[in-house]
C-alpha cells in the first residue's frame, strides 16, 4: 500500500512548463513529457488540429532515448543529455528530465541551439515537478503493523483449518 | 565557404582588439562553430543571438527594408556586435566591455 508524501505536485505545473517551451521558437509544434516506461504524462501542441498520436510518439521517443542511454552506459561516456533526430521535414528532440523524458517535435527549420538550451533549462524544473508528482512512499511500519489480537485470531483460524 | 585558416585569422585579429571579451561564430541553427568563451556561455550566446537575428531578419523582411547587415546591442556592461551573413549561414558575435 502506498500513499502520497507531504510534497504535493501542482497539476498545472507540467502544462505551464511545456507551454513555456513551445513558445520559445515558432518552429516547435509539439512538446510531450513521458516517463521512462513510455507513458505520456503531459503534452501541449501549437496547433490543436495537428494530427499525431501523442502516446505513440512519446512512447517511441522514450524508447529511443532509453536505448541511447544504454549505449552510453556500455561505452562509459557519461549521462545522456539530448537525442536529436533530424528528418527531411522536421526534427524530434528527446532529453532527460529526471525520471522522465522530454520530447520536442519541430519543423526542419528551427534554432537547434535555442531548443537545446530551453530543453536543458526547463528540464531541471520538469525533473523537480516529476519528483513531486511521482513521490509515493510506503506506509510506515507502525501504521501497517497488525495488532496482537489480529495475529491471535489469524492463528486460531489456521488451527481450525 | 570561408576556410578555417582565414576564419581563425579574423578571429584572432578581433580578439586582439582592446575591450573585446569574447568572439563567437555560430551557424543559423544556433550551434556554435568557434568561440573563446567557456562552453556554457558559448551555448547561451549562440542560441539566444541566433534567435534574435532570426527575429531581426523577419522584421527587416516584413518592413521591406532590404537585407540585414549588422546589429548592435548597447548594454550596461558594454556592447554586443552581431554581424549575420545569411548567404554563408554564419553569425559573428563580438562581446565588448565598456571602455
């Protein structure tokens, strides 16, 4: 059994940070925050009719990022920061943000330097928010402890069987 | 395309000028190509100045004022001189201290 810890996550914090990222460059079309298992936590789009399967894009970005991370571990070349994927008509960037992966989908003509900078800067804030969001701790032993009477009745039950 | 040798010569001439505290050359994608500043400052300068140049290019085009040749930012610390070359896809940034 798990319960939330004392630090509460602001439900709108993710949207606020992702919106901040999407506003930085006119070429940014979509920003998605996923956890390392590929589940979408939050996303924002510049155009509401931009037709993409957010969950699938996020899951693949997370998988690609984690695969590259593994390569880095095997080669012992330190922590992975950003994975850029350049296509003929667009770019996808995936960066680490604590327990999650931040994914930015953009047009081909985009200020790569600025996107890198923003992803690194906002990634720190997102990591903090994710920590709060995912902060769960098990019940303390005192609360989960069975009292003596419960144990006795359980033993009696066993003996009867 | 400018040769690396020629570029380095121009940069060392600029660095030798009095009051110059940094010279950065970046491409139009905001990725630095050459710099004498620390990596973090270089990355910041390249990204932010490229974004500014992009907006300035848009403004000049929308206002039908020909082509952008130079930008100067006067600050309390000094000056930021920006020379974009759209044809080469390069931006030269010179950071200067107050005299």
